[in-house]
């Protein structure tokens, strides 16, 4: 069965692209062209457990991980949450040492218990905003400066135990912006808010009424947030700088209710990219946040995935269900210039349901990494591998390490440096453990063996200073906080 979940993180790459015509089909790239790799693994002790944050024997949850989540660098301190099956939650702060990793505030049992009570940490300066759902107030916006006394609810937007429905918490300039869906007591639809962390400074910027639907991806361009709204009159691009006066309509993108596919950026964040998806194909757009600077670059008569920008080109992928191949293509950032780059090999092509599909897309300044899965008749993919591209055929290659083939755990991939990612990978007949890649077979290796018996299913890779922090299921049997030097270099074993 072909999976439909997952997310894409899209941004700028720095390498240029070739000049192949769109319909030219060069040889397939894949396992036969990938460099053979020696098994690479860091010696014990390079990575270490920072602290046990979940007591051994703690009940697991069937719906969310019980362990470090939402790892966030807040002014040089690491904040994260731990949510428990019984509804308790904890906000933690760490300086990277065992003694400096402490609970900031513990939240009592909250309802409902089907999801975590503490979510969506976002740094604004030296404070962190998040959502918390204590029983007495319901879900509301909170803020913390890293101390118990400085951790408090910002504003009770829905007084009493009712839950405020908040989404898309984003750092914009000196404030946090977020969307609120209002359903009680009088349905008023979608609202945009901003907060400086005080009750008086938490204000509504705009109300969009009961018929406007917010597009799922939002986009930062410079110091502004761009977002799309669909309604019966069409689909519109909006912009906010975190003030009421600076919240304005940019442009109508389509006369119908279409959806944004993926978003990205180019030009060191000064340009935004997005795709519009309709019943007949995909439109590729570029925007600088103004009406004149929001232009359609190209149209494809089929579904396309936006990977990001490299140099003067936008890189896209086509998941070809008929040929069972993934094709990379590009268009010019100035419009036109549609060209074919390469096709990726599928060793299972011709077998039932062996469709290629992208799980994660992660940019760095030097490369664009993505995890590519091959479907199967069942819920789990046959195989998942990590690939890298610089936007050229010669610079597109498969990297060492198998990724998780579970339908419940997709191997996370996260940018941790100018040309580096950390990801969850495995050597043959080994469990899933933390790996790093710098873009080549020779610079891709396993950085820790946190659980030699069954794999540690790591996640949440977050850089703070010179170290990468993550959660890993180790010999305690539970997910704990681990760290590894960001510049760890492990020679061939």
C-alpha cells in the first residue's frame, strides 16, 4: 500500500543545475551508480545519554511517544516536553549536562488522554511558547523563561475548561503569531493572533469569518509570515508582520478553492516558493510577499512535489505510478526553463504496488536530502533509503544505511549543519540507530548504538551549540535524552 503521510521541509540549496531538456531520459541513477560503502560506525562513548527523563517501567502510550519531544533551542538552552499516558506532562530545560537537565514545570493530569498535553514549542528570543491543556483551563497558550515562576498561561482565550483550538505557532519578528479556530459560543471561524508573552500584548490581528479555510503549510519570507486562505470566492495569499496594520491581502491565486501543496524558500529566505494543486496538475509559484512579486513560474499537467531551490532553479519530483520511478525536474526561478534532471532506480519496478514516494525532504546549504520509499501491497514499504542531490544528475546519489520500513515509524531526517543531516538508519541485520551524513557515502555513518539488542528508534534531532540532541530508546527500555558532538568524525571500521 502506498503511504500518504509525512511532511516536507523545504528551503534553499546553493549548487547549480545542468541543462538537460525536459523530455531527454538519461540512464537511471541508483544502486548500481552509488558508491560502495564500508560499514561506518562511531566507537562507543562518542554519543552519550544526557539524563534519564522517563523512569524505567513507565507505561507506554498507544498514540504518542513517551519521551523527549519538541526539542527546541531557546537562546542556547534546550527545552523539550515529556508527556505521559495518564495525561501528565513535563516541561524540561537542559544545558547539556546531567545536573543541568531539570524539570521546569510539571503539569497534572489533563484531558483528553488520547493526545499529549504539552505541544508545539516555539522559541521567541529567550522564551519559549507552547500549548498546554490543564484540566481547569483547557488547552491554551503558555510561555516560559526556563524557571518555574516564569512559566505561565499567557491568556485564557476560552475562559473555563474549554479548549482553545490553536495552530501554526510561528516566530515573526519580536512576537509569536498563531491561528485560532473559534466554534463557541458563536461560530466566527478563523482568527489570526499575535502575542508578546503578556496577557495585554496578546491580541487578535484579523478575523477571516466562518467560510475561510487555512492552507496547511505556512511560509516565512524575510520577517513576514505568508499563508493561504480558501473560500468560495477563490484562494488568496495573505501576509502578516505580526501587527494588525501589517496583515494584508497579497493576491488572489486562483478563482477556485485549491490547496497549497508544499512550500519552500530561495534567495537566502528572501523569496518564497509554493505549489498549487488542482484536479489537472501542479502550478509552481514564487513570491517576495508583494502582489507584483508573486508570480506563477510554470505549470505541470500532473502531480509534482516541490523539493526546494538550488542556485537559480526550483527542483521538483514526479512520483511516476506507471513507470514506478521517481523523476527529478527543474524550472527556472525567473520562469520557464522546464528541464528533466534524472530518474532514480527502483529495484522493485514491475512488482505489485512498488510505487516510489517521498517521506521526508530536508534541505541544507550544500545539498538537498530526501528519503525515498518503495510501496508494497501491505501497509509497510518494501524499502526506504536516503538520497541526496545538488540539482544535477551527477550530483544525485543514494546514501548508505537502511531506513525504517515500519508504517508507524518513519525514520526522521533533520538538518544539523551547512551540508549535514542526522537521521535514523540501520546497517544490515541491525536495529535503527542515529546516523549522520555529510552528503557522500564516505561521510555517512552510524553515530551511536544506544540499544544494541533491538535498535533505539531515535528522533527529534536538534542542534544546540556544538552538539546534536535527540531521544533514543536505550537500555532503560524507554526513550531518554541523548547527545553527540555535531562534528564527530568516525573513520571506516
